[in-house]
C-alpha cells in the first residue's frame, strides 16, 4: 500500500452536551456552521419527526464545525428539553470533516445526515434507512433527479446540479444520479472501513464517498425525495463548483494511478461476487473475476484471429500463430491485470508480464502442437480450418491462464481471497 493510500485519522470531536442513550439504531447528524438563526427550529422539527414517524431508537447529533456565533450554545441548551440529542464540537471548519469524524465514531447501527435547513422532506427518512436496516444495501442517498422527485429551486441551481452530475457520469463513470443532495445514510460498519480513505473535508465529501463506494462494489440505494430550495442558503455556488471539479480531478488521478486500495476494499467490504446468489465452494470474488476474464478473452481471441489471418498469407501458419499469440498475450495480461483482477499501479507489472510470457509459451506449445497434428492428419486443411483448430486449442490454454493469473495476482488481493487463489 502506497503512502497515498494510508487511511486518514478522524478529526477530534468534543462532546459538549448529550441527552441520548447509547447504541441507538439510527444516528442522524446535522452539520452546522454559524446557524444560530435556524438550528433550534430545525432540531425541534427533526426530533418531533423521529418521535412520531421512526419506530427505531434514534439520536440527533448536532456537529458544530468551528462556528463563531451562538450556534454551539443554542444547540447545547436544546439538550435540556429534547431527549436523544447530542452536541459535538470540532475546532476546524468543514462539513465533510464533521460527517467523517462523527460517523466513524458513532455507536449506532446506521448513520445518516441531513442539512440544517431541512430542504429535504423528512418523510423520505424511513425509505432511506429501510434498505440499510435490512442490510439489502450499504449506502442510501436521496435523489432530486428521479422522475418521481418533486423539486422546487431556481434555474441556476438546477442547471449547475445537472451539469455536475453529467460530469460525474462522463468522467468518473458514476452511476448514482445525485451526488449533492444533503440527505444520505450508510451502515456504520461500512463507514468505519471506507471513510478513512475519503480525504475531502468540505462539500465534495459526498461525491468522493459515493465514487469510492461504487468502485469497490458497495450497493447504493436511491430514494426519490421532495426538496425545496432554501433561499437563505449561505453556500457559495461558484466556489463550491470549482472545489468539486478540483476534487474530481484529484480522485480521478488517484484512481488512475492506483493510489487507492480499491482491490483490498472490494475484497474486504464490497459485494464482488458477480451477479446472482453466492455459489457454494467458489472463492470470494471468483465469479466476477471469471466474467471479466471472459470478456477480455473474447476480445483477445478476436484480435488473435484477425492478426493470424492477416499474417498467414506471407508468414505461414506456424509463424503467424506465434506472432499473433505473442502480441495478444502482452495485451491480454495487461487487460486482465487491470480489468479482471483490479490491480492498479506499476508495482510488479514487469513480473506479471513475465508470468504472462510463460503462459504465452504454454499456449504456443499447445497451439503449435495442434497445428502439427492437423497437418499430419489433414495435409490440405485451409487457413480457416487451421484457425478453428487454433481457437479450440487456445480455449484449453485459456483455462490455465485464468488459474495462473488468479494465483500470480494473489498478493494484491485480501488475505482471504489470496488464500482461496492459492
């Protein structure tokens, strides 16, 4: 693991006041910064909703991040009238920093958050946490971009939000629909594993969390919400958008350079078992790896066939077979390394290619022997018959390639998956 991939420690928090019980089912965090005008009304509304509509033990955590007004004092005073309220303070500013710290330190089963303006209708709270309580999903997000969502906001915010999500879909290959909606929840056990690798301390925190979650195979549930824009919001749209774009560039570079332990996290907490139910006796991750390996194999076979037919007329069967196999073997190993087994970065790349060369030599011996046998029994076989025999022989070599590559990449997998590969 590179230095860049080392987990980040949580920011220190101080509990200022607490009227809650330990180990609630739900801990919903309200991050605040200079919200003295709204914090009391919002917390009272949220507490009333939890009391009347949520049939689980719940805590509200007001996470004050370096407010300079009376926000902290007002929130602390509310613990005298509201049960199930905790107020914590962070010395440093940052909405993402507050969420990261409080979520990782929570003793609840589910952690969630909502913005202090309560722009999202709280009736979506139960649909948000239900798939997490049942463990059907790992993360749940509110989305304002579903067809059934009802949203009231100005055209400027609408344009910026949709443009930003389009950028995420095209540049980060994100599949979630709404990264910025301030209404999310996740299982606490997942939060403790994933959040140390989320660096952003501001508004990009949500996007970075979701991109990483998607890359390691976590299941993200989306809940359509009703949302009304807060006209008094103090968020600077332009500076936030610029910071988000910088965050996209940082995370995109980290993913491309292999600076994040995606394979380890996928093996540890992801749902990387391929489509369908678990298969008894099949090591964790093998189904997904096998499917991706097959995709690479099909592409390699097509490339091999094209090269063989192009070279056959002036190099002959045996030399064309050798050259086509050698070229596709290098590309096949590189593709399987990155796509099938999720190995990133340059570490051990030469060793992996050397192993791929060994597998190539084995495949060449099998296919060359098949050609010799074909020419012995069918001396006048056409190049298309030769190609058919070679493809069949390659399938035999491919079985060996999958087992061999899974073994050679074992040091990049989690300990459990590596033992299964051996």
